[in-house]
């Protein structure tokens, strides 16, 4: 546990108010990051207090890690220092919502679930989805840039976040972007915070554009005799005029991991499934059903069927939770997040499986449309050699994707803390790393925010 | 300028790649804005290596550098405010790669926006950002300004269509950021660079997303007897969650001016028209077009016309995209603003603009991206009349102040440049601006890259622009 002087703790308590947790190891355990425990956790209720806390930490040379529901704190390297957890879960208000204008401003601690309910009252939604859906917060989801399965249809946060307010590592309140749907005034500083894992600034407000809820929704599941045919179906969808909300390809291991067995040939190892969700008026849904079935059959589907409402919910929710299922199945589980070109996906799938097998690992793949993939790895036999096999597999994987025609980029999103010390979670550094260091120095010159947690030790 | 530097540039790039005679430079002292600033030389690199060498030479001689595409920008972004070297990208105009399978293209910055669409059309693809100047503006310029256009309502602005860049840093180093994949690990430097108005680095290669052409398109023209009915239609369309691909408005004076020039088919006796487009699946287009028609008629549109064929559709769009040229025929000069308001505030905002026009005795035409609340009030004036330009600045200042008061933004797509830099404090606190300056300094520590842009210099508004020049051919988005 981080040690902080008594006097320091007392001053922090004066700033943070009564909701602070000081020195109580049992309560503070909930804020552990990769085995490191903070000396205090503070729970500010507003942006001004956040700024005061960061200024205090800056002055006292303390390291802060901002968090919301703490569902994604495993992402990133182990912190090099960690003194205070900056828990933003009390900052959970909707600050501005103009349904007529389809714009929204929220505090970072609001959960996606609460926000979904509030927007649904006005027939709207935000295409921001994340694993740990029942507790994940807006701030954490943005900071981790979680891959939303809606990404192909609605873009990522970069596309629908209009602006943010935040507090830099020097404790200055600042903002980037704005509150209207179109705006090119000044630098888009807020875009830097998306996926920054809290290493640049503490987000205190996010402005979004919202979207109307569709009239009808329906999901389809198609089963294929292998990755080639399944992924050719996915590509055919992308190149068709269809506009599905979600398209996810899963190998048999992924279906098994999620407890979703395809109706046909559940035992066949090479079965791949593609889950497609569509939305719109009944005419649009019907058109999708017709065309999707034709495309699926053409690609060689052995089965294509619409899912009943309850079944649809189950499939969509579990596919969304793939990272959670993948990481919770074993203490030695590894989850790799990959961005690749759609055309490279079949090769990527084959290579991933080959590398897993040659290192005696189990693998499962889930490929959301839009050029993403999740690769879950875990040892077949837990034991002493497991970490070594995982480390080998990851280094082989990074070697395979860099310098090949795969054009893939990857990061290890989750792995045992021990493994984090052995490998680079982001693969080899790239030519723009020095620019990232400059950005970090600009926002957080004295390394107050989540030190050591970002790529290259930033 | 240092003659030795010019000689060195000539030696490195060839004499035909360097302009330094006064009469040659005159062409480069303008862009699409009302600003003027003359560079000391203009150079035309052919490849990234040339750009890196130019930048290194400029450093050696401590000379400012400004990138320039087609010079269609509306905020003075491509003008050499502190003199120095303008890098013209007209020779770096190659499409380096079209990857239809992955819907990407890699282009040099001098590629003209519409040329990229033309080059990929046969593959069923296009480049979505469509500023009205798309026949001449370059993708490099689009990236610098984060350009928009009528169809950005549904498909997003330039930033939503760029996945990677090759940049030359002010010290002459070439770096690749982002890539062809949808995302790359690390900070989103591409997101920061797009729209940074040439103040952080010089872009030498751009990887863009290509979009699949929609299966069906329908273009509608809703004709109104009152401006309020048109603006209320926009509010209602937005509230109902209908997102047309484009939703443009022209007020009565503007549509008559355009009609006399382009003969697009806008009824001369109407008070306003909305030009709307829906695209996508055939079924969706039918449904949306019907819904939009119903809203417009409910809001007292006199008529809602649907373009019968491509010819009629092209003509309507020609009217919209050539509007600024048409207006240039009537007035010695005009000043166009680019403020944004929440869309629900359109009716009162247009009424306010009319009041401001009356107060200052200016004709203000309105032709703008109504669907996303991005205004383009055009103030017509004659710069030969003493004091008139100052009054234009005052009137446009009131319009902008209203936009900000409504919770809006200074500029929706034209950029800040040297035109709105003194207005930045309306939207950003000193703290916001200090951080932005530090970001600039992190990339561009000497400030020699596009100096005196975007950030306030501390002069009062109105003192800055003292040399208004007639503008008649620019084509704002």
C-alpha cells in the first residue's frame, strides 16, 4: 500500500470532504490496480473539487488514478506509482439534455445503464456500449475507448463526442470541442482523451450527440462451416447497401465461452457463427432479413435464422460481454484487442489460432464488424509453464502482425499482472511514440495521472 | 527575403518550383477570405522528401512556413501572415493507393476533393466530405480545416473520414500517425491533427475512408411563404429523429439571386426553400422522404417537390453550391460567417440576424446547413465606402455573439485562421487557450508553422482587418 504522511492525508480529507476513504486497507482494496493499493480514495462531487484534488496531488508529488465503476482498471500497464484513487462515481448527473436537438452533456460517473434509461424516455440512445454493461460508466468507457459493437454503424466516440471538459495533470480545468453537432473551433483536445486511460486529464464532462431509437429490432444468427465462409459473409454485408447495427463473427470456442451453442453441429470445432442485429421500420427490417439470408446462403451458411426476442437479448448481451467472459474464465486469461483491415481478418483468424495451438493455449475469437477482433487466450493446463506459454504466444503474435500484410495493430487489454512485467502490452513502439510523450508532457508535466500505465511507460 | 534562401530552394527543388517575383506572388496573397497577406516565396514540392528539405531550410533561415492547397479557404488559413514560404501542394496531387476491399485510399495532400470521388466512383465508392468548393479544394486543405459540406449532416465532417496521416514536423522529421486501420493504439494524434489549421505539422500524405454509394437517393425541395415556417420545419425534422443526408436552407433574397444566375428551379416568389436529401436503402429513402414531406406540409410549406431524375437533382444542387458565385455578381464584396447554433434555436436566430441587418442597414442573405445549425449569413457591403467594413465586422460580431449565447460555436467548418482568432475568447477561457497554446508549442515550438493563426494576438476585434478586398469567386461550403 502506498504510504502517505498523516498530514498529507488530513489535508486531502479537508479538500475531498467526508466521502473520502483514508487508510482503511479493507475498503481501499476495491481500488487495487495490478496489485498496487492506494493510501486513499477520494470521491469528489464536482469538477471544482476534482481540480483541487489534482492540484494537491501535483503539489505533494502524489500519483492519482481516476476511476468510475472500476471495471476496466485492468487495462494498461501496472502503475509505476499509485497514491490516491480518484473515484468519480458520485459525479453521475446529466448536466444538459436537449432531446429536440439530440445533444447531451453528462458527468463522467453516470453509468451507461442509467443513461440508457434516461434517453429511452425520450426515444433516444447513445451508441456507446461496453462490457460490464450494468455498471460501466461513461468516463471509463471513453477513457478505455471500449470497442462498442455498434461501432461499424455509428462510429466510435471520436465520431459522436462533441466536446469534453477535463482537469489536466497540473490541475487546470480546460475544455475541447463544444456542445453543438458541428464545430471546428480550436484544437479537438478532447479526442486525445479517448482511449488515453486517464493518463492526460480527468474527464469532468462529456458532450454527446444522441440518436433516435429505432421502431423495430431483429437479430439473426447464421452458422458457417469455417472462418472463410463466415468472414466472407461479413464482407458481403459491408459491401452491400445494408445497414445493420451489429455484425459479429464468433468462432466455436467463443460461442462456447459465451454459453451460446449454435443449433447445428454444436460439437464441430470449425463452426463459425455470425450474429447480425438490424433495426428500423418493419419494411427495412424485412428487407434486411431477405438480403441477409441470401448473402448468408451464398457465402455457404449451413443455417440462418431469426432469433426470438429473448434469445436476441441473450445473444447480444453476451457478445457484448465477451471481454468479461474471456477474462473471468481463468486467472491466467489473456485478452488481445486487435484493429485490422477487414480483408485481413481471415488470415488474422488463422494465424491467431495457429499461434495459440503451437503454444498449447486455448483461443477464442470474436470479430465485431468495422475491422476489430478480440482474441482470448488461456492455458490448456494451468500451472507453472502457463505464463511462459502466454508470453511466447504474445511475442509471436506481435511479430506476426507487425511487418506483415495484415496491417493489424493490437494491444493486450487484459492479462495476469505478472505477465505485464514481462511483455509490452502494445507491441513494439512506433514512430509516433515521441509525439505521444510530448502530448503527455503538455497535459501532465509532472506525471500525476496514472503514471506508467500507457504505452511505452507513459 | 533572404536571397540566399531562395537560391538554396531553387537549387534543391529546381527553378521551376520556386516563385519569388512580386507579380508571381500576388496570386498567393489571397484565399477565399477577405484577408490579404503576401508570402516572400512560393515553393512546389513533388514529394514528402522535398517538404522535409524545405522545412529544414526554413529553419536554418528562421523563416515562417504556410501550407496551401487550392486557396479556397474562408478564414485565411493558407495566407502567409508573417511572410515567409508558402508550400503549394498543387504538384503533390497523386492518388497513391485505392484499396476498395477495405474502403480506403491513400492520397497526397494536393489531390482535389472531387477528383478522388471521380477516381473511385466506378467501384461504387466516394469520398464523403463535400465542401461546396469540392471541384477545386484539396484534401490536404480539407484535413487542415476539418472541412464540412452539405452532406456532413449524416456522413460527418473530414475528421470522421481520415484514419491516418504522414506529417512533417517543424524540425523536418517525417512521422506517420494513425494508419489504415480504424484505430491505432496510443493517443489519437490523427484526431488532433485534423482541423489543426496547419499549426502543428505539415501533412504530406492522407489515408481516408471511402464510403459506399447509397442504393437510393431522393432530393426534395420544400417551398415556403415564410422563413419561420422553413426554420420550424427543420426543428421538427430534427426533433422527430429524422436524419436527412442534407438539409440546406436558402432565404428568399438568396434564392432569387441564385435563380437568376443558375436557373436551378427555385420559385422566385417564395420566402425560403429547404433543399433536402435522403439516401440509403430504397425502403428507408421512401419512408424518410414521405415523413419529411409530411412535416414540411404540416409546417405550411406551399409545395414539396421531389426531383424526378438526376438532371433535376444536379440542377438543384448546382443552385446551392454555386450560390456564393451568384451573390458575388451582385455585390462588390460580402462577408460570410460560419457560426453554429443548437438546431432548435434556428427560428429565433434567423429573426435575430434579420434585426441585426436592419440595425446596420445591411442586406444579409442566408444560405446554410440548416440541418446541423451551421449558419452562413452573408453580409453584402462595398469596401470602397469608408467605414463600411468596420460596420460589417460589428454586425457579424453581434451574430457570432448570439450564436455563442445560444450555446453554439464560432465556426462550424471554415476554421478560425486569421479571421476569427480574436474571437476565440468568446468560446474559450484563458485556461483553455493556454493549454491549446502549449499543445501547439509541443509540436511547433518556434511558432514558425503558420504563425499568427487560431490564437488571439490581443488586438481588439475590428482592428485586425484593415484591408478588406473584393471577393467574388470563392465557393464556401
